[in-house]
């Protein structure tokens, strides 16, 4: 195992997104913060033997803001995987930045579950250089895992103005096509693709993502 410049730190929960959900502008306590999760996606990879986990943070970045947007070295993104249906994480994949690279740990069984987490630096490690805005995507491939970290166009579509009209009772439904409120804005993405065999083969899993800040 290589030296990683990382030691064990305690991280505590800052924000959580469960399943495929969105939190772009409706959480003012964390909106625009370095730990604000906008979306979480989990899906089968193009290689059907793999599963892909994606966490997007720092929503509503304009192109000029994206130029200077960075991942916070005091924030860890944790993908939680429940393999037995008890809604408690049995495996985690943890991602944390350091010196221009994103380090990935796992999947592995955490020593503790819930709000607090530590990184076990003895587990399988993958890392990738963080892609800069306007740069071709840098894809890391280590330990049978693929990983990426960097800015991407926000993939979420929402006609927020029309939604407000519907909630207010001034409209009965969405227009087709609608107007994408998030068009032209970016997010910072963390992506990891792992073999299904590393998380329990082809069985059903529950999965969610958390952002945690170093205490």
C-alpha cells in the first residue's frame, strides 16, 4: 500500500441526500457551501458487471464561478451501501480531496455507522487527479475501479418557475417542453465505478450519500 499523505480523521455529518433526489436551492443553511449535495445517482455501468455512484455538490455554479470552484479538503463524500435491507450501511466508499487529487477508499465495512465516520487508510485505495474546468476528463483506473472528480454541466432538469406556479395554484401542469432553470450552471462531480462483486454481486442494495466535515 502506497503512502497517501492522509491519516485517520473523524468526519461528522453535514448533509445527506437519499436515493435519487435533488437539493439545489431549497436548503439555505447549506446552499452554495462546500458540503452541499445537489444530486445523487446510482446506476448500472455500461459494463453491466459494474455499478456507478455519482455525487454532485456545489450547485448553481456559473461558468466564471466554476473556473475557481474547488473541492474542500475538510469535506468527505461518503457513499453508503446497505446490502441486507436494514437501512444501516454495511459498506462505504469514501472520497476526499488532497493536493489536487481525489482519494477513494473502499468499498469496505466501516468501523462505525451513522453520523460519524473515520477513513481507514489501510483499505483499498484509488485516486485520480481532479479535472479542471475546460479540461478533458481525467479518468482514474486502479484496483478494478474507475473514478473521476471535477466540474460537469448540471444534469438535473427542473422548470422551477413553472413549479412555483403549480404550487401556487396558478397552473395545472408543466409545459412541454419546459424551461430548464439549471441550464448553463455547473456542479462539482465525484464519480466512482466499481465491480458489483465488490459490493455483493447481483443482490439488491439500498444506497445513499452523505457529506461529512472534518471535526
